[in-house]
């Protein structure tokens, strides 16, 4: 190594100088070189190599290169490396790289030196990839070479090349086991430089640390745990760590101060409702198993209780030895101090989740849970199975005291008479029955009347729920049969404190009453050795009776260990709340399906109604239009028939005394006058009368339509369960028709004067018919008048009749053409209402179908959190008998 060290430091020349090291090296080597030349077989390579070193140290790099180029012995690889160094110093980096690459190393030391020089060269040229590859080769070749790993670490960090930095730290930690590398790796982990590496990459590091340093193993595992928790590798890390622990035989003597809290917080998080069961079902049993193995003394109850709770809900998913170990841990434990706080946090979590889901436990359950958290109130039930009589009497004794009757928060509480079977009375103290248990700081007593009798000979679930809620029971016995039911209560609720009042035995003779009391007391002492027994007479003074009753109540409270009993009661009602949420979800799904079916029926009915309205519109349109068209056409025919006859009769007006030159004007005027009179006095009134009859028909048709619309509306409103739709036709249409008809039949359009004869005078008529002139017109007056009279009587007035009729019939045609539109206007409001209702129903059913689809698509998103809440509830039930120092923090 000494020779290689000299070669590395370029001090090989010192080995040639030996004892003459005090001389000038250049002079000594020059003289040695001259001496060697005189030999028969001179060996100059060593001297030249040494001279090159001396020139190098004097920065005469060209001379050094010249000397080293002449070396041809075993030092040639080192000479080539030194030539590269000289070019490097001269700044001729490309040449330096070429010479470094020409070196054919015969030792790892030389190879390492070349790699380090190339690394420095690449670093100077910012050739990062080549620098990384070179330094990694150096580390791989000779990691123990001085400063090689430190150079690599420094370079990687300077370049922010964290992948290679982490890889270096992992490899060196595993290779050396040195704390410094584990510390460096932990630092990289905490700075989140490892997120590109899958968790199993660090498995060899864990294995190594387990061998060399358990405390450091916990530190590094904790760092990985926290870092991977914030990445997509979290579950893979947990699996990797479980795989690691599977292969280790953990020593019971070692306390895992960091692993146990990590398992605790992770298990609490995984069962907290954030994840679905399918996501954690495979992982949780492994985590629980290893938490149990690594749990500290204070965490053992938490781990054991969760193991047992998990095994109950998911049987045979945990190893048998884990379950047995958990049972052993709990059996050796003590009672907890803060289960109530954990119950409170669990119930708040349930309520928060329920609010987000839009569903909450029953109000009565919420009220009871809230009451059970209040240690300033004792809940005492008074039960008399025989009848409600003694309950009533027992309750009325307190009615003149300072108290509140019933709770608005409780669905079962009733603001009613005190003998209501499920009334709750809250005594507010101090009052005249004050006792040490009932202080001025708000401590009070709630009296509840149990709603059951012996008629059913069994206790219902509802009664059991009330009994479970109570802190104590005063059981009123008035005959032998009453005792059977209290034994059932004891079987169901063995922890419930029960005290007795013997009641209503005055009707017996004294000896029989004493015998009866003695017999009942004996039975009570046998089955309820700690019970207080009070014999009360209904004939006693009310004040004394009330005092005795309160004494019984105080006795019941004296023996109640609320801190012990309340947690189990809370957990019972939390469990009922979870069932209530699940039931409500099922009810919501069923209700949603029922709503969809209801809306589908509604849609079918609405579509049927819309079709019926359309059919009704078409039917009424045809009926109304046909009726009006018939009237109009008949009237038109009548005009075409009557007008010609009317005009022909005007021939009777011609006399021989008339002025022949003006007779056609007179007759034309008379014809127009008669036409006007006929239209105004006869034709239009007749038409108006016919149309009025038609209007009556229309009113009947519209009335019939409205009746059918009402029938449709009633059917739909019956489905809605409210008066939602009013299918009212627009009867204003009839008013508009009346106005239009009045306008058209009251001379609203004056008859234009017809030019019936003005273009054909009598003379022209005669000349036209005769074909020649018979002399002066005046000489043929009689002939002309006769001819003209005949002409008027026989003329075809069809064209005139058509012209006159058309003046009136045109507006009636327009009216007739508007009937379809007007009838549609009548049906528009109900049609629009039905269409809107249909669109609303279709939108609603579509929304509910989507909601139901979402509801049914991933049912585990609802059920899994409830299952995990139940898991936590069951864990608390197990914990109620075990220590739990960090219980609140855990939950």
C-alpha cells in the first residue's frame, strides 16, 4: 500500500532517493539518470517516471508529460494516469479525458483514482450524467476508498439528485451498519426525498436495523410511516412493514415506544370511517396482530379490545393466538377512567357523519344519549305492573313541588297529566323533599313511569329500552303475581339497582297483610339481597307518604354507581343509534323506490290526462266548427234564394206614369233599400238567433269539457294528496265570441249599394232586344216599360245575391277559421298545467332514479362506516373493563 500511496501522491521519486532525501530531487535524479545510461542495459523507466513527478510538482507539466511518455515498464498505467493529470492541470480537459480512458488499470486503487479524476473532470464540465455514472462506479468498485462515498453524497446533494443520494445512503447503511448512514437516510425520509421509491425498497434497511439497533429501527420506521402516509404508497408501506414483522421474532423484553403509538393512530384512522371495508379488510388483521405484539403496557387494552371487537364482527380473520393473547391482556387489566369521554367522541362522530349523510338517529335516542352524559340527573323509574293506579298516586304526590313535567326533546315524553303512561317528571331541587343527594348545584331526579302491566306477561323491547336508560328502579308490588315480572327484569338487566315498595295491602286483615308482607320480603331478600323495601299504606297522610316515597327514591340513588353503569348504557344506546341509522337508510331507499313508483303512476296518469285533453280539444273543435259551419252555410243558401226573389218583386213597382229615363235609377235604389231592410230586419236577426242557439251549444260543450277536466284534476289531486292542479278552461273565449257575433250581426258592416240596373236603361234594353230602332222612344213608352218590367221579373240575380251575401259571409268565414285557435285557447291553461306537472314529475323521477342508482351503486359507502362505528362501539364495550390511559386521544 505504501508504493500505491506514493504513486497516488506522485512521490515515487522519494523511494529512489532513499537516504539522500535531503538532496535536491531534480539534481539527484539527473545524476542518477546519467549514471544509469553508462550501464550495459540501462533501466531508465523508473528514473524518468520519478523525474516526471518532480517536474509535475514544480508545475513543469510539459516536461513531466515528456518524461512519462517514455515510461514503458509496469508503471506505464500510472504514467498514463499522470499524463492525464498534467493535461488536467494545463486545462486541456479533452486530452486529459483521452489519457484517463487509455489507462488499463492493474489494481483497484489505480482504477479508483482514474474514476475519481474523471468524476472531477465531468463535474468541472457540468456533464452531470457522466459524473454520476463515474462516481457510482467508484463507489461500487471500492466504497471503502478514502472519501469516495462522501464525495458521492456531497455531489448528489449539491445537484439535488435525491434518488441517487437515497440509494447511496441505503446501500451504505446496509453495508456498513454505521449509525451515520441510518441517520442520513432518516433525514432524507423526513425531507420526503424517498417518495419515488416503493416501500419494499427499504425492507433490507429494516432487516439490518433489527439486527444492529432496535431504537434506530423505530425512529426510521416512524419516519417512513409518516412520510408514506402523505403519499399513494401508504397501504403498500403498511403491508411492507407487516411483511417485515412477520419474519421477526420480537423480544418481549423490548418496549416499542414508537411503534405502538404508530399502530394505535393508524388503526384508529383506518376504522374511523374514512376507508371502505374492502380497502382495509386484508390489512387490518395484520396491523392488529402486530400492534398486539408491539403494544406498550398502556396501549395493550386498546390493541386487545380492538382485536376482540374485530374478531366478533369479522370472525376467523385473525390468528387464533392473537385472539387468545388479547383475551389474556383484557383479563389482567383494570377498569378505565375515561370511557365516557370516548363514548362522547364516538357519538359525536356518528352524529357528524349522519348529518353529512342527511340522516340522524331517532330523536328519542339522541335525547337519551344526551341525558346519560349528564351526571347531575338521576333517572329513576317507577314500575307497577298491576295497574297505573299506584303510578298515578306515586306521581301526584310530587305535583305541587317545584318541578318540570316532560321533556320536549323526548318523543315519548308527554305534556299531559302526570298519570300518562310514559310521562317524565323532573324534580328541581331544593324542594321540601330535599336530601343530600339532591344539591342546589342543579342535581335533580327524573321520575319515569314504566308503561307495562302483567297483562302481556312479558317485557317488550320498548320497555327494556326505558329500563336500560334508567339508573334505578322502584318496583311497586301489590300482589303475588307482580313478582314474576321483576325477575324477568333482573334476568335482562342484572346490574340495574332495584328497590321495592309494597303497596295497597290495606284491604287484607292485619294478620293476612303481615303474612303477605313477610312472604314478599323473603322473596325479595332471596333474589335481591341489596334491595331496600318500603311498605306503604295508601291511607297514610300524604305528607308522610311522600316522605317515605322519597326515602325509597334516595335509597335507589344511594346504591347507583353511575360511573360504572352509565358507560354500558351509553354504548347500548349508541348501538341502537347505529341500528336506527341503518334502518333509516333502508327506509329511505324503500321510500325512494315507493316515490319512484308513485311518480311513475303519476306520469302515466298525467300522460293519460294530456291525451284526453287533446282528444277533447279535437272533439269539441270538430263539434263547434261543424255546428257553426252548418248555420253559416244554411244562412248563405237562404240569402242566395231570398235575394233574387226579393229583387224580382221590384218589377211590381213599375208604372206607366214613370219617367222612362229615370226608372232604372228608381228601381235600383228600391232594390238596394229592400236589400238593406231584408238584411238588417230579417237575415241578420235570423242569423243572430241561430248563432245564439249555437252559442248555447258551445256553452254546453265547454261546460262538458270543464266537467271532464275537473274529473281529471280530481283524479290527479287525489294522487298528489292536495289541491295542486286546477284544470280550468278559458271561458273568456265565449265572451269574445259573443262580442264578435254581436259586432257582425248588428250592422257592424254596412251594405254597399249594389249597381244592379244602372248600366242597363230601359231604352238600351229595348234596343238590345229588338235589334233596331222603332222610332222615338217616347212613342214606344208602354212597350218599353212592359219589356223592362218583364226583364226585372225574369232577370237572374244570382251574381247580385252572391255579391250581397259575400259582404257578410266573409267576416263569418274569418270567424269560422278562428274557431280552432279560440278553442285551443280554451284548453291551453289546463294543457299547460298538465304539461308543466308532467315535466316536473319526469324531472323528479329522473332525479330520484339517479339518487337511487347512486344509493344502490355503492351501498358499502353507507354501510361500511356504520359497521366501523359498531366496531368502535364494541371496542369500547370491551374497554369498559380495562385500563385506557390514552383512550380519548385514540378515539
